[in-house]
C-alpha cells in the first residue's frame, strides 16, 4: 500500500488512541485471546485502581470476586463473547485492594479481516453510586409502603368501630325515641331524634372519609362513586364520574389510587373555589390514569410547581406525589387562571420487572 493511502488509517488510529486515553469515566482496555490485559486507559486506572505497569499481562479474572472466579465466570464470559460477538453484564467487580464496586461491563470479541479472533475489548462503567441511590430509593419505598399499610390498618379499625359500634348504637337509640315519640306524641322527642339522625349522617361521612366499605372489597370505582356521593356532594360540588376502567388492580394499587384521588378532591374543596369537579379513570399504557378537573380559580402562569389552587408544594401535594412515585408512577398538575385546575396521576397495573442482581 502506498504511504499516501496508509496515512488516513494511521491518523484515525492515532485519533482513536487519543480518545481512549482521554476517557476517565469508563475503563477501556484490551485483552488477548486468553484474557490477559494488553492495553489500559486512565479511566481503567481510576476505576480499578491499577496502574498500567501493574496490570499489563495479568489475567482479567483479577477484577472478579472470588465467588465468580470459583464459578468460572471470567472464562465463561470470554467464551460467550467469542461465540456471540459480545457479552454485557452487571454485577460486583473488585478494585485493587479488594474493594467491591457495582459495574456494567461490555466484552466485545475482536477479529481480523479474515475472521480470526485476535483479542477482546472491554468497557467497564462504575455504577456504584447509581446502585446505592436505587437501594436508598428502594428502602425509602419500603418504609413508605409500611407506613401506608399501617395507616390503612388503623383507618379500617376506626371505620369498623364507628360503623359497627357507634352508628349501630345510635340507630338503636333513634328507633326507641321514635317509638316513644309515637306513643306520647312528644315533639321534643322527635327533635332529639332529628339531632341523633344528623349525628348518624355525620358519622357515616366520617366512615366514608376514613375507608369506604367498597374499599374493603378492592373495588376502586365503587369506592370513588361512594365517596363522591356521600362526601363530595355534601360540599356543594357538582360531581361527575367518568370511567371505562374494568381491570382488577391489586389491593395496594386500589388504596393508593383512592388516597391520591381523595387528597386531590379535598384540595379542590379547600383551594379551588369551584362549583363542579369531574373525575375520570382510564386504562392507559398498562396502567391506571386518573384525572381530577375542577372549574375553579385555576393557576397562575408558570406556577405548575406552586398552583393557586394548592398553595404550593404543601403536605397534601407532597403526599399525592409521594404515593404516585412510590408506586412507580407519576403525578402532575396543570391549569390556567379562571379555567380551573387538573390533577392527573398514572400508576402501573403490574409491578415493575425485578432487575437481576
């Protein structure tokens, strides 16, 4: 080949070498066909802790845990990459000195123009901080889930006590008063019965707020309908429920969706100055999409994170967002001045796939 023809190839090789040696966020190195290190970039030194002089010629199994070496994993990766062309994995790797880190690795077979295997290229990324963040989020999610379960258990207990004890006792008293009032034709007894009936209605509303009976049957639509009829209409709001949701979500999702919706409706009552609210439920992208739209005062321009109807990211707003995100979903709010506010959240109907560790 003429020198003029080889010049571009040589320049490209030099540029590639400069690029590899300028990368510090990834360990990029090459292995011979037996798995021994034959090149080493600064990123590899930063991530794995070995200098180029220390690591060249050593087998790449030094980066694996003792358990993986005993299981023959380094050799297996070389065989898979040679046969399939590449092998990608996530798992624990070992730095110089024995400290473990969580890594994403890609092993690529390198072949010459006639197809002969001449070595392997290896790229490793340190994901320790990302893994730690995921674990912290997982721990936070578990703690939040335990808290929600404890709250629901207490709500259920109080609701049952009020319904089965207080309300039933007051109904029995009301019936006796009605009988006495009929016998004695005493209007004072009827007035007393009216007061008791009012107290019974307020207790029924309290039960609906604590835990609608339909929620015990994991019936989300019925729970929302009961809440709208027994509680929200009592606030003077015109309520509309629209849904084409026929799925049977797991109990925890039913409770999560109901509580977010309940908090959204309470915020409409407190802040929206609305006369009507529309609740809609649809199945979308493998999850439950819920929207709560009111015709109230709306939001100030550019105030999505601090809507006029919700007094900013207060505890109720944070609770709605927290519940949705803990269920691997999302929460958002939007609106315009004088055109009402819309709260929307989406929760997946199926649990996210477990990532192999």
